């Protein structure tokens, strides 16, 4: 797939950031978040003949406008990683012409495809990654007129919910919508920054395993999810719960076959709706707690048992959990909250890290020429070195009633995992997103 860079520029806010907002202190929850690149690629059919130039102009104008509201996104991280210098430096914005038809590429997507559609490397190496920026954008234009908007965000400043909020607000502005687009910046006061936390603190980053990996997409349609819910014998299980339980069950088989006795599944939980009263949904920053459920790798672990383990541990992130971290004494509460999960993670033989973007509304991001035909992250290509090994990322299917699971495992683990009968029964492996 050949590509040519057409243009590069920094898109700056349409109006200057006021002086009193030009230094954005990150919150305590931001401090403990991994300093990693999170890529998001949205694929769209052609907006129409001879409209590409207009489309690019519209994207730049709307991005410039929305940056006045999401002003930290246009800034640069400080050297000590404790604040964002918000002097309207802008978001790097590149336009790339791709010598291929998008429809052809999506018939049988190459695992490496998303990596070629984003503006930076997915790495913890600052020189190869975002180099101080908070967000970057690459607009890829295909021969058929199709478009892929590749973005990269700095996780230490924003969580998945904020990323989707930003993309939704940008899209709403592009289509001249009157929807509200101003985020809420209360995290700094709710969870004030703590000097005691080292700017090198990155527990999740230290757990990520490096090595040769294999990535496959396992897609669960509505029918399969219905069968899994029935098989769980659990009251009102969610689609995420049953899919995660099945993936964990299959991972246990792979873990046991590699001589490991205890496995753990860990996932971030959105705390906005766990507080009482709930925090506003438009809160900017990281608002996540860490859930960790562990179990021995028994051969015949019941699906319902695993659903209950996942649910029970996630439910520990409640109003009291949130309250312990509020205010000046929040660091002690944070340590108290994290200690059980951290202990289980350190004691487990195998750790499977999971992130779910289900129900965040990413498929509703419409810039004015229709909703995405697909959405991807950017995980490791097969047989490549990965910083995200033994990880799972979940997202909605385009229809909204299914789940797409991107599973990145050690080569030896994937060889076992993909041949477990349950995963073969309930999921389609690497189907075309156009099906």
C-alpha cells in the first residue's frame, strides 16, 4: 500500500486560550495513568465526487473551533509530565493520499493496515511517539474517495470516554450541529494532583508484556451473545460480561497449557457513573478505577462463575471507592483502592489486560457524510514485537448489537486460544468488516 503525504500543518484553536487557562494541571488519576499512545481510526465511505477538498477544509475548520473548548488537546505536555502548556500550539494535522481502494483493503484487512493510517508510532518511546503533543490527526484519502481518519491521543491526559467525546464534538461541529460541545474540567478539583506520586509512576505499563505476538479479531454477533447470556445462568448479564467471560475461559486453557496455574483478567472501569450523584458524562480527563478478577486455570470453569467473578470485582468500584480518592487525602484512598487489585496482579501467573469501548457511541461519529463503516484501534501486527501482548480490546460492531474483540497474545498462547472449541463456536475469526 503506497501513500504520499499531501500536506502537514498544526491546526490551532480558532480563538486564543485565556491566560488563566494556559497551564492545565493534570489530576491525581491522570498521574497514575500509563503514558501511552492510544490510536483510533475511523473508516468512511466516500463523501461524494469532487468533495475531498471541501471535506479537508471542513475538518480543519471544525477541529480549530472545537479546540477552543478542548483547549488542553492543543497544548504540549510539560517536561515533568505534571501539566499541559496550553498556549495554542495546535494539533498536528496531515493529509495522506493512499494508492488503494478502501473497499479492497477492508475485504480481508491486513493486521498492519491501521498502523499505516495513524500519524505516529504506537510506542512508549517519546521520540518515536507523540513528542509532547496531546493529540495528532492523519486524514487518509483513498482512490475510491473513501476516507480513514487516524488519530492518536496521549492516555495520560484523556481516557477512552474523553477521546470519544472529543471525536463526537469535532464531528458535530463539522456537520454544523447545535449539540453542546464544552467539556467539564472538574477533575483537577475532585482529584487534586499529588507531589508524592512520581512522574514515572506507570504500574500498568510495567505489567505490559513485550514479545512476539499474534493478533486476531473475534466477532460475536447478536445471536451468539444471546446464546452466551442464556448459557451463563446469571441474572441480566451484559454482552461485555459474557464475551469477557468466554475470552477469559479460553485464555485459561492457553495459560494452563503453558504451565501456568493462576490467571487474572483486569480492566479499567469508568467511574463517572459510579459516583453518587454521578459525575457529569462530559468530564475531561481520566476517570477510571482498576478491576482485577483472578482464578485458578481449571479445565472446566463454568461461564456463569466467570461472569460473576468479573461482575463482583467491577462492582467494588462504587460510591465509596470514588469517595476515598476525593480531595487532599485522596492519595491514601487511591492506595487503599488499588492495593487489592495490584496484589492480585502481582501474584497471578498470567495477566490478561482488557479495555472495553462498548456503548461509548463511536459509531455515531458523523462528520456530515455518514457514520463510520468500521472503527479500529492499532494493535500489533502478526509476528511483530508488541508492547500490548496478552491484551484484549472490545468495541461495538457497526450494527450495535455485537462485540468485536481484538485479542493480542503470545504466539504460543494464541495457537491454543484460537482452537478452543468455545471460541470457534461463538465467534467469527477475522471477518471482513464489510460483511
